[in-house]
C-alpha cells in the first residue's frame, strides 16, 4: 500500500491529534484525578512519543545550525554580500515585529479585553507565583553578554544564539582565508549534508510525533480558565492569525511575487511542527528543510536567515507580549498614556528578540514588559494556564516569519549573489 505524501500525513495526524485530545478531555472532564485508565495510558504513550520526537529534533539542531551558518556565510564569498544580507535580514525582522506589535496593541486598545474582569479574581493564582525583578538595562546587558560564549560550551549546552554568533565568525574567517581553508570548508559542507539527511529520517516519524504532542496538549487544557479569559484569547488569536494569514503573505506577494498557496504548500511541514512543539528551536531543522528543499531558498541565505530568525525574529511573541501588557493594565484598571504605550511597544520588541525559541519563553521575558510600565509582574500567573495553548499559534507565526524572511532576503539581495 502506498502511503500519502508526508505533508498529507502531517495534516491528517494533526487533525487526529486534536480530535483524540478532545475525546480524552471529554472522558476525564479535564480533571487528571478522575482520568479513566484508557486516558491515563493514552496520555502516557503520547507524552513519551512526543518527547522522543522533540529529543530527535534537538539532537540534530546544534550540529545543523553550526554547519549551516558557517557554510552559508562562507558561500556568500565577498564581504559586501555578507553585509547586505545581514542588514536586509535585521531590517526585515524588525519591520515585521513592529507591524505585529502594532496589530496586537491596536486590537487590545479597541476591544479592551480584561476590562470586565478584576485582578482580585485571580489573587490565588498570583500568590503562588514568585517573580524575579528584571530591569530593561539588566536584560539587555544579559542578552548581549550571552552572545559571545566559548563555542564548546555553547555547543554542548545547546545555546543556539551563541552558536549562531560563533558560526558567523567562523564563516567570515573561511571567506577571508579562501583557498587556505578549503579542507575545513568542504568538511563542514559534507557535515551539513549529513545533518540534513538525518533530518529527513526524523521527518518519517514527524506525523506520529505531532499527533502525540497535540493529543497531550488538548487533553490537558484547563477549560474553566479558557472560559474566563476567552475575550483576551480571541484578541490574541485573531490578531496573530491576521498577521500570519494576511500581513506576512501580503509582504511575500509584494516583495517576492509568490502566492500564499505556494508558500503554504512548501512551508506546512514546518508550520505543523511549530504548532505541535511550540518551539522555534526544535522546529528549526524542519524549517531549514522546508526553506531549502520546498521554497527554493539558496542554502547560503537560508543557512543564515533561518537559524538567526529562530531565536531573534518572533512576530507572534512580540504581538503577544504587547497585547498581554495591555490586558493586564485593563485588569488592574490602569489607563496607559501614549508614552507608556510607546514603552510597551519597544520593550515588547526587546523581550521578543531576547526570548529563546523554546515553549513559553515569551512568558518569562514578559516580566520585563510589565515592569517597564509599573504593572504587577505576578499577574503573569493569570496567563500561565492558557499559555501553552496560545504558544502553539504564536510559535507557528514566529516560524512562518523566518521562512518568509529568508525568501524576502533572497529576493532583495539576489543581484549580489549572481
Ligand atoms: N515558543 C515560542 C517560540 O519558540 C517563544 C514564545 O514563548 O513566545 O518561538
């Protein structure tokens, strides 16, 4: 019997995952203490399979990032080209994050989620939540400090951003050394091919992994909390979708001339993986594969833009951080003036850039946004129960932004490359 294509398998498994998750949720009434045996064992197996899938992706992540960036940069050859790619990439990342934040803030100001609720309704949750102080200046210096790390330490600890930076230096050194380092370059090139081959094997179990992750996610949601925060969730989901379904495809169409359907066909493996894992980092191997193999981005561009984007370019996270700050302001009954809104805008961007591409990272860096305008950081506790659910969509849009970014950068710098 011939199996359907990987894309179809992944989409079907995502649908089955959500359906089985809902069924388990209904069986246990959302209460883990009264779960029937079938749900318990189902959740155990899906937890195991889902974690194994993420482990496999993480296993290949660091070697892949290291080789792709150094080889990618080395293949850009001239300094001028690196310069142009670098500037265009950062400009695009900042531009799309700014649009996302604007959308999130405008919708929050218009719909005012949280204004009917009061913060004392959540005092129990907030009491059990300890926050650490994080000032914007400390955060920025911590972030910058984390960029330059002993590469062996960064590689062994899976510190993606520091690996990206070291690989960048290595790539530039390879360019400047030219013929002299040709052996190291071809070794890295071969290593990169090997890592992509292994990604191909991991993708064989992607449908199972995605289904398992979604079963666990849907079955263990807290329905009562979702009801209370429904309006806020609707604003976040609506604007995130608007960004992912309208804004990014529009930019892609205007700049690159490619249709949304064409993009969706090439990108869906990565989008589904991002949705199920809620981690841009874990999805990175799949994102690279989609960008280079399906969307025809040259490896030297994808090798640079995609891994960098996975940790700094987070449209969904930026939007969420800004919308959540305004939501909490409504809860505590504080009207933010224009200057405070501007502060939220910029700090949300810094917080999104600084958030690592792992599940719920945006929640941690949100402390920064809240504190910057004097909102209570403990209020994050209110959002924690719904975070895993919202993280699915914002990670998907984060990853989409990286792929769109690689296509845009390729288009805008192509003349230099040929
Ligand atoms: N989970 C997101 C990501 O990996 C980060 C976040 O929590 O917003 O892209």
